[in-house]
C-alpha cells in the first residue's frame, strides 16, 4: 500500500526472473514502470532509485503523486497435484 508516513512512500513492486538472466522489477501504479538488473539486490536498489526519480519528476511537473488505495499481496501458493505430470 502506498502511504506517506514521515516522507516515506510504499509501492507494490513485482519482481520477475528475466529470460536473458537477471531480474525485472515492475511498479504497476507508475504506469507499469520497469527496470532490470543482473542480480536481485541490484534490481531492488535500481527500482528504489527509479521510483524516487519518477516521483521527483512528477513533483517538478506539478503532477499528482500516485498512492495505492489498497494493499496488494502477491504470494506463491503450493498445491498438491493428484496426477502424475508427464
């Protein structure tokens, strides 16, 4: 959930493994903005920097800063598959 608390914003970021290696980070509320890096740690750092940059430009241009209206939770769920996969 994005919220402003002591000048801290929180945004949902979706991390995916890139086909060519590394990771892609997408920020859906920022028009699905994306960045990519070789390692997960670099991707986290890059997406934080990128979000700050996008928000900074929006502020300079007098645009409204987007806030998520609700919290989105992404989780992987493991389920038993009763049939053999072939």
